[in-house]
């Protein structure tokens, strides 16, 4: 009888010790990491609440910890969206481009390409600045319009194609006008001619470019005529001085 009681007591102590270890682990060890689904949902909730910095944090954790999770592709897109909505357009471009490289046949690729274009478009500052981002935006909008003509983003992409081209033409006219104001009429004539040739589909800039092109060429011809007269007068003066 005493042996049986002793065995039961020892078994109780063993169970208590094992249970105690579980309690200790729960109290003192690090809690388990959030699952991919939990991180994704937390990110979407943050986006809904317009807490873009927090959304970026959640989606970045998901992307880094669970690269092969079925929740990851959409989270990568949402990470780009969070950067975009936060005004970090270049960061958004980088995230979207990485997604395109990793998932070129994803069903949302037309959306991603459109957002790359839009994020570049948003980085254009004014017509007196280089339009590198605008040119890249144009190329991505064209990819959407031409490569995914049935996409719901194709129509808007075509509108932005025109917007990009108009701003690029405005930049070219700004440069041409600068050449005009500084008396560099040949350079102005070439720039106006470039606009006339390459932006003939934009009547709002075409008429101005044509008119200024004519005036620039006339001023250039006048300038050349004056130089020629100066050369001739100089040669006559040298002949009389020799006499």
C-alpha cells in the first residue's frame, strides 16, 4: 500500500514539474512570432486606418519572415501601396519593380505596372527640371495600354500617356524659349523643330512650336547676315589699311 502511494506521489511530482516548465516557458521565454496571416491582416488594418508607417512595418516583416507564404505576394503589392500613399514614391517604385521581377505573370501585374508609372509621374516636379521620371512613367503607361489593353487600368494609362507627353513637350518648349531669350537662335530653332516633329498630336503645343520655329530661323538668318557683313566690311577695311 505504501509503495503504491509513493508511486502515485512521484507521478504527481513529475507531472507538476513538467507543467511547471511549461508555465516558466510561457512566463519568461519570448512569445511565438506572428503568423503570416496575422501580419497580413495587421497590415491591411493599418492601411484601412491610414497608418501607412505601421502598414509598411507589418508588410515588411511578412515579406522578410515568410517569403514563400501564399499571403506574401499580395502583401508585397500592399507594401508598395503603403509607400505610395505615404508619399515615398521612389520606395514604392522599388517595391513594385521587385514584385514585377519575382511575379511577372501574376494576375495583378497590370496594376503593378500602372502604379510604377504613377509613382514616377508623381516625382515630376516642374517643366524646368529634367523629366527622367516622366520618361520612365510614360514607358510603363505604354506597357499597360499596349500589353494589357483589356485591363481596367488601360484607359487611365492612356490618359496619363497624353499627360506625360504634354509635360515633356512643355519642358522642350521651356528649353527652346531659354535659347531664344539668350540669343541662341539656331539652338532654339532646332528645339522648336523637335517639338513640331515629335509632338504633332498635341495641338496645344504644336501651333506655338511652329510659330516660334519660324521666328527663330528668321533671327538666325538675320544674325548670319550681320556676321557676313561684318566679315566683308572687315576685309575691305584691311584692304584700305594696306593701301
